[in-house]
C-alpha cells in the first residue's frame, strides 16, 4: 500500500508534536509521503507562524525594519531543532528569506515559507527526501491551479522516490514565482500528492478524532462519524463543517482514493473515513447536523403565480442584477421565498425590492430576518421512515418554531429554517432525538 499523510499546524507546533508525528509515520511503513503545514499555535495565546510571516512581510512592504520579527520566527524553528536534539541548520534558508523579503518577493512567497521551512526540518528529522512544491505544483499566471501540468510533473518527481516530504500550501508558476492556495491549502497539497502517486489512502492528521456529528461548541461531546460519503460531507461543509479544505476533496474523489481524518494526539482512534460510496450502514439514521446563522427570507406573494411563465426567473433576476446569490428557494402555489445571506442583502435591499416590484408586480413582499438554517444530512434517511416527523417532533418538544422546510430530491438532506435565537437549542434537540 501507499499512504500519503498530511499533518496540520497544531500537529507540528513544537518538538513534542514532531516526536508524535515521527512515531505515527514510523509505525506504518506504508506512510511514505508526508505533507506538513507550518507550525501552528503551541497554546491558545500563541501565534501561528504563517501569521507571523504575514506581519513580518508587511513591515518589509512598509519599508520598516523587520529583522526582529524575522528573528522571532527563526526562534520558533530553533526551539524545535533544539528540542529534538538535531544538528540541522536553517541559516542559509533564513538568509534567503531575508533577501527575498527585502526585495519584496510577494505576500504569497512570504506565507509559503512556513511550510517550506517546516518541510526542510521534518525531512531532516525523518531522514526522508525533500521535494520543493515550487518545482512540481504549478499555477497559471492568474494564480489559478494548473491540475493537468501538476499531475504530470508531480507524478514524475515522485515516481522514483521511496519516500518524500512535500510541504503543503504552495507551488509556483512556470517562471518560478511562488503562488499559494487559500488558507488551509495544505489539505489540497496532500490530496494532489495522493492522486499523483495513486495512493491507497490519504490520511489527514489534525487535532480532532474525525468528523463529528455536530459542532462541539454547540453539542456537548458529540459522537464521531465512522464513515461519511463525499456527497454527505459536501452538504455539511456548505453549512459550516470545516474539517478540511473543500477543494481537497476533488483530486482524490476523481481517483477513488478515500480520506481518513485522524488525531495526532490520539493515534489509536480510527477517525473518520471519507469515501465515494459505501455499503456500511450508518450508526444513526442521520450522519451529521450543521447550520449557519444570518439569513434573510424574501417572501413574495402573488395570486396565480404558478400560471405565470418565467415568474421565478424574473424574481431571481433582481438578485442577480444586484450581485447577490441565493441559498434556497422554497415555493408554494402563490408564494415564493428566496433565502440570502443577510450581510450581503442589507446593502442592496431597497434596490432588490424595487426591482422585484418592477419585474414581477407581486401582491406583497415580506421580509423575515435573523434566520438560521440547519442541515440534517444522512444517507440513511432515504431508507428510514418518519425521519422528518422525528425532526419536527424534536423541535416541537424543544419549543422551536419552524420557519422554513426544504428537502432535496436526493433525500440526502433536510434544511430547516428557525429563528436565530433558537439555533443552538434546535441543533441540540435534533442531536438528542437521533443520537442520544
């Protein structure tokens, strides 16, 4: 087997964490290709190295002395080196960073150095080869990722290696200019590497023991999901699940490579498997619950709306013309509701309402603000009777009024709209009904 393993910033924040990572890698010889993030926080009051680099480079851009800030970053790595008893030196690398900062090489170059330096250090600690992503993860000049050329170059670069450390988060244009993915992009690098070597498994090591059924900030000690499909995760991610970078799913999904979310601090835990499909029955009827606050519903009423061809298109045109995307659009015979992010809508609300009147000539328009949307997702819902009734019963028992219901045709999810003040209470009620 071939496994690609990615470790997040919290997993590599200190010498102690480095030792845990090495123990995990050496425990399984199939873990041959390693993707590290930059050092994260060592404690709640600490600063991530990437943020330190951004601040340091901002000083350089302003023409200010950045030597002290760079020395502080260097001290973070030296603390790890000393803690591991290594003899490796990063003097040459930091001198290059200093020169490039002085030459204003760019914010993306600055941000990428956290992963680069950690990769150099981890490769030396593990005795693995080091592969600079700037040589084989390619971006177009407009900053978009070149998947085809990367697949070709990265596959060739890794073909003759028994193991390697490939820093996450960045690559380069063909002219050598360093470019980065968005924050959290080390997940993407791991996924790209897994596809390039046709890995059997992509392990993503972080500080949680898998994907949780619900947000632990809302539900006390929620259960871990054993297996979740890409489609289920997509539905939950849309509503705020942030287990891994959304763009990290696609490279491995197209290659049929499963992802295993694991906990660096509890390696004995099996974690969560993210797969294309599965015959495994879920532990509960639902797989997960997620939600977001801050929505507005624009409720449009007009008699005989259902007989007016193009009514829905004209209503949505008012939002499109004002640069506002809609989230959901439940409808009745004479009513149509458009749900949007309240923060986006408020700045253009009068222009949107005026255009709806102009295009649709409605009988009335009503606004419902400060709504929360909750997604109840699960592949087991399709084959289970009474799922919706259990959700509604749970909310009734918790004295939560349902403001909106929207179910997808795939029967994979049910979206519930409630007042923002009832958000946490509603999620706990649904969790209790299905999991506890």
